């Protein structure tokens, strides 16, 4: 199944449960933060299964934000990529990205 097919199934799931019709972008963004906390915990525990679950849950909540706002996640991703594609720089051993000007 392609990404766009999975995204459409997630949107349909959200519509069937009233999420798209009744949620707000803010409530779904808060849900994203909750799922992100679960991801941090899973990474801290080095639990690959929980990491995979949390990443999937985060993507679902982002799809729901987009559905509530009549956007699609791929167009958002394309926009972000357009902004970063020509950036120059590197990541230090400490995890800090240093932009080259």
C-alpha cells in the first residue's frame, strides 16, 4: 500500500470516528505532543517496538491536524523540503546543526 493510500485510510478512520468533523487543530496538535512524549520515553528506554509505535501515532495525529485544516501531510512535507533542500551545514557530535552561510 502506498503512503497516500495509507494516509487516505487514516483520514477515513478519523472521519468514521468524528475526529475530522469535531476535533480542532489545537486538540490534535496537543495529541501530537502527547505522542511525542511517548516517543522520547521509548527512545530513552531504547525500546524499538515502542519507538515504531510512537512514530506511527505521531504521523496519525499530524494527518488528523491536516484533515481538520483541509491540508494534506505530503504538501506540508514538500513545503518543508523546499525550505531545507539547499541548506548547507553539518551536525556536530553534540547534536547541534551548524548552518553554513
